[in-house]
C-alpha cells in the first residue's frame, strides 16, 4: 500500500503490469456456441471493455473439463484446441485495444444446471444445494443432489484446472488465470461447512476444507511457472445462498487467505455484495481488510482485488484505502463499458439497467452497439 494511491495509477499482478487499477469482474454471459467455443460476439464484448479503459479484464467462468465442470448451456470452455483458438480471437482483440485479460477457470460442481457432457452432478458430499436453479441462465427448478466425490474425482478436477491453465497460456494467449473458488461453485462447496460433510483429508476444519483450493493453486502454479499470473476468487456468499458467513469468523478468513497466499497466488480476489461492509457481525473489518492483513506477513507481494458494489467512484477509492490493489466492477461495467474514461473525465457513470440480464444473461446487441 502507498498513501494517496488512485484508481488511475499503474498496477501489477505478479509479473503482469496494468495500465490502471480498474478491472472488469467475471460475469456469466452464456454467449458461446453449444460446443463451448467463444464467438465473435464475445470478441467484441471483451474488446469493448479494453477500449473503454479497463486495465484488466477477467472473463466469465470457463469450464475446465469434459465431465462435470460445465455449469450452464452457452458457457465457454477451455478443454481443447478449438475452444482455445476461439479464446485467442478474444485475447488478441483485447490486447489490440491495450487491455490485459485473464481467464477465470471454473468447476460448477453441484450447481451445474446445463452440462452437455453429464446429466448428473458431483460435489464434496451428497447434499442438495440450497435455493433454485437460476432462470437467467436457463435453469429451472431445484438443484439436483450431487454424488459425493471420490479421490479419483478430485484428482480429475485438479488435472482439469491444470490442462485448462496450460491451454490459457500456450494457445489462447491469456495474460493469466483466475481460479474460481467463490460463489457456491465446486471449490467453494468444499470450503463451506454445510455442503462439505466429509470426514477425510478434504473435510472437517476450515483448513482441511480449503485443501482443494490450495492443491489446485499449487498444481496450476507448478504447471504454468512463476511468469504467468495466477489468482483466485473467494467469497462467503453464493449465487444460491447470498447471506452465508463462514462460522469460523475472522480466524477462519485469515486461515484461508494465508494458506492461499502461501500456495503461490499472485492475487487474491475477494467479493461481497458490498465490499466495504464488515465481513462478520462481530467485527468492523471488511473482507478486503481481512485479506490484506492475512497476506501481509506470509506473502506481502500478493495483490488484493476487491469486488462488490464499487461502481460509485468514491466507493472504489475507499476499497483502495482499505487495502485493495485493484477494484473490479460487475454491474458498473455492464452499464458503462467506458467507466474508467467517464470517471477520469468527470462524467457520471450510467445506472445499471436490469434488462441487460433479461430474459437471459447473455450478451445483448445493445451492449455491442454501445461498445462500437
């Protein structure tokens, strides 16, 4: 941290330099082909953010294998040469506009609701997820009860993240990868006490529940080397359980963040509905502040990315003051492909239009016209 740092100062994630400290957060947009190949619509969508001045783009969640990882129909993958070549079209376009782009790698686990490879689902334990499938992403009704994963299943998941990371680096032209450990998907299912009832080395205390996240980080880091940026996204709330809090509180948050920092990440992406709010009812510190404290001693070079309701420029600046290095915008970016340029020029950002996610959360023609 440096006093007085602003959103428009240059940033850094590992060895990756950034023109500023403003990122596009990962957002599911289900606009790939049926076989998971990125489309020209996606190329224009991501290039528009880079043209609009965002220093970093984090993609929507990308499935990592041809088994249980896909979560949604229309979700892009990174499992073969065709998909990777499609992403190369996207990364080349983002780079041509001066942006940097990282691939968010995701396994849906028990929250899968549109997988072309499997009709069933897997998770840490045979626990039916809370809530209902998301209609905005073409889901309907309750989630299925997953099959409890075997050791072989866990090994296959880790291998999938490794293969996808290599494709991201070697073929697709990404500047890094972000491991999706948040929002209720597979890695978060292991981290969450009520969805992980295992009594083996993958369950029990929060340290053991974090083991899958740690092992994936270590395996990906070993596969891609130190010169390729690796991050992980973590949250308490989930797409199907917005108010969830870790029962271990501050001590648990510190433990998880320290383990991830020690495992070899370049950045820790923490997300909450409102990033500046206290992470726990009995403590005034935000998740951003807890993350900064946790990594300060064990890996001071790890950057903190903050996400959650930060589309107000004053709130974004507050996140930097709380210890974030980068601010990631979701709804604010959807409403303002040029948010950085508007803010820098003193123009008020536009309000988010819910129609962008209706009836489906795909990329709309109006979004592309705005980015032209």
